[in-house]
C-alpha cells in the first residue's frame, strides 16, 4: 500500500512538472535547462573535491536539477547542519 501511494504521488509530481514546462516559452525552458546543468555540475564538483559530501540520490538530484544553484546551496546548508 505504501509503495502504491509513493508511486501515485510521484506520478502526480511528474504530471505537474510536465504541465508547468509545457506552459513555458522556449527561452524559459532553456533557462531552466541551464540552471539544472549548473546545479548538477556544482553538486558533482562538490562531491569530487570532498568539500561537502552530499549524497547523490533521487531527492538531491531533483533538488539540484529543478532549482539549480540555489537548490545546491540549500543542500549544502542542510548537509552542514546535519539534517541531510
């Protein structure tokens, strides 16, 4: 039952994100893509240098991909405070 609920919630989130993206102009979509690439790059570099060890899982990947650099900054703060 719990797995089914998680699957339904994940599907609803994917649908909401798809609807959001489809209503954006091409310039905004490119901006989001650039933001996502920068977020992933910073997350990767931080993990490779050993400055901060942020676990690479679904949640951190989504935060870095959707929110980009500001999301990575939040992940760093959560890691340094011991929450993540």
